[in-house]
């Protein structure tokens, strides 16, 4: 009778190992792509024991073909624990290892890799292999939680197997024993399970009091408290432009327009002005040329940046309160569309990114301007101040826009209206409020650096090693050099630590300069 793969016990061993590993620190899961190519599902679970040592277990199981009548078979179960030594540094991630190997196999009709051992394709071989291997590999960080690890080695071992007459029959020919040598290799994708390492409590030792001998001098070593200021997100070109151009805002600050908003109090918006009753955009009118060039330049820079993008350009067309309200509605909408068209002629921006709306007559801004004038120190006690307060009362109590304007025109024999036209209405004949809203690619490097920096502020050795692992994934980012130097120092790699800190200090990092002074002084 054919032997069955006794995989249940092996799976129990693997589950026990996984359970213990998950409760430990710096757990990784990996899959060997070369082993996958043989249609064998496989998984390696490992945990870091110290900065230079890790322990792992690889399991591979190929149960098919399940039909015993099939001639070609490569059914097997593999279990291989391994112990690795890591030669870690800033730019080097070599590892060396040894791995005992156990395989239970049932094969026929196949050729072994590299044709190392000739097998009779007409016969079936079923048995066990016990071996010991050695290997070398290299680990490349692919991201915050991912690595790529190619490795190569060899296995030498002993096998005992039963030989059967054919691939699908149970006629036993005999039993043989052999010493075998096999190559082993892998292209592994590794996932580092996220999570803050658990801080290990140090045992408290109860010591008997001792009598101290008098000392003449003592050398006190000041504990190293690293300076680690959080790294700000890089928001791309849009984030840089925002610093000097408040008209640029992150999309989280966006809100749709409603007519209760007082746009003149929302600082640093841009305005393009129009002649009375006109919706034709004139570059030479007032300061339009400078404003339009600025809008186009900002939009073009953000649109060409891969790290940030324009999410919305908000244009609110406005008209002054004078004239027919219905005509002013159309005028304000046409003014907003005129500005949108101008931007699209200069920069390729799809219609979907624009919010071009007509705000009609700008009564909210007009009332706010009147209120500021009436409350200002220059007009206190004057007749103009009194008439402006009367105008505010009319605006607040007359709901009909046409009647409201007529009452304002008739006030004080027309003098108040004349003052309003000369000092207020000329600035309301414009395309209104313009804002450019952007978004940016999340700065994963900054998040990694900040997480590692937080780990470095603890007294936990495992935390420091986890911080070093995180920082090695972003080691080419200049912002990481200070934290990387601190991590290397706390993990005992002092020469490389000083190199990183000097690099960061030379680039003007104040934290690195402080850390470097403190460490070099010790």
C-alpha cells in the first residue's frame, strides 16, 4: 500500500511556531517565488532574535495530483527551520544561514533540477530525505513593510526510499539509501508585520546594601537624549507654492460657495476686475495682467508636478448691487466663465476641475464693507457715518433687492449713494473670488521617519532595532539621516551613526548638529 503524506503533524508544528512567533518581536512572512514556480505553495515565518540573528521556519506542501492513477507525480511535504546571521549596516543587508531540511516525497515521471540524479521515469519513488544546508542572501527594502530577498546555497543529506515498478501501481521493487547533494535557491517576497515592538521589562534585582568607599573624583556620563523633531510631509510643488501664495489651499480647506460668505474677509484670494456692465476680460484693466499671470503660473506648476495635483479651481463671479438683479446674475456668471476660459487657453485644465459660479449681486460683501466704514475711527461722529448706519438698517430690513437699491439711492438727497459709488462699488465689479485647491501624494517616507523617531525615544532595545529597520527603507531620504544616525548609535553601530549625523548636520539639520556635538563630546 502506498504511504500517505503525514502532513497533519507537520502543520501542527507550523501553527505552534506561528503562534509563538506572532507574540514575539519583528515577525516576517515570506514566499519563495522560485518554489511557487514548481506549483508548490510555501510560506516562511521568521522572527528577529537580536540585531544580528533571526530564526525561521519554511513549509512547502504539494498535495497534487490527488489521483493515484496519474503517472507524473511531484507530491511532497517540506519543513526547513533556519538560523540566519545578518550583517546589517546602513547600506548593506547580507545574511548567511544554515537550515536543516526534511522532505517526505512521492514522485514519478519527473526529472530533478539540473538533472543531477537520473530517475527512471517509469518507476515511482517514495521516501524521506534529511539534510543540512547552508546559504547566502541579500535583502532589499522595497517599502515600509516589504523586502525582496534573493538567496542561494546547497544541501547535503541522506535519503531512504521505496522503489515501485510504475508511477501508478503499488508493486514494490525494493528499498534504497543514498547520500544526496542539492542546490537550493530562492527569490523571496518578505512582508514585515507592522506593530510597535513590546517593551521588555527588565528584572528588578534586590541587592544588599553595601558600604561605599570614599572617592576623590567621579566621571559622570550624561545619558544621550536624542533631538528628533518630527518631519513635515512633503506636499510637492503645490505645498511649496502655498507658503508664498495663500491663494493655493489644500483641498481639505475647500467649501462650496454660498451667498452668505463674506469673500472680502477671506484673505489672499485673487480678484480680476471688469469694466462696468462688461464680462469681457481685459488684461490691461487695473491690475489684471499681474493677477492673471500669477494664476496661470501657479496652475501650470502644480499641473506639471507628479507629487501634487490641482483638485479644484474655484471662481465666483460677482457683480455690484447697481442695476437689474436678473441682469447682474447673468453678468456674474459670464464673468466667472470668462476667467475659466482664459485659464484653459493658457493651461490644459479639464472642465471637471473648475467650479465657476455666478454669485449675483455681492450684497454680503457690500454690507460688510458699509459696516466697517461706519465703525471706523475716521468717520466717528460724522454725517457720513450716520448715513451709512441708516443704509445698514435699510439692507437688513428690506428683503426685495430692487426696492433696497432704490431706497439707498434716495438717501440724503443722493449724497450717500454718491459716496458708495466712489468708494465701494468700483471694487465689486470683478470676477470675484479665485482659489486653487490642491492635493498631494501621501508622504510615506515622512510617516516612516516619524514612527521610527517615536520608537527611538523609548528605552526599549527591540524598539531601537525596529526603528533602524524602518529607517533603512528610507535611508536615501535626506530627512532620515538624523534619525538613522541616532538608531545606528543606539544599536551599537557608532562609526556609521556618526557618518549619518555628519551628513545631516552638513545639510543644516539643527537636531543632527546637536546630537553630533553631544555624541562627539562623550
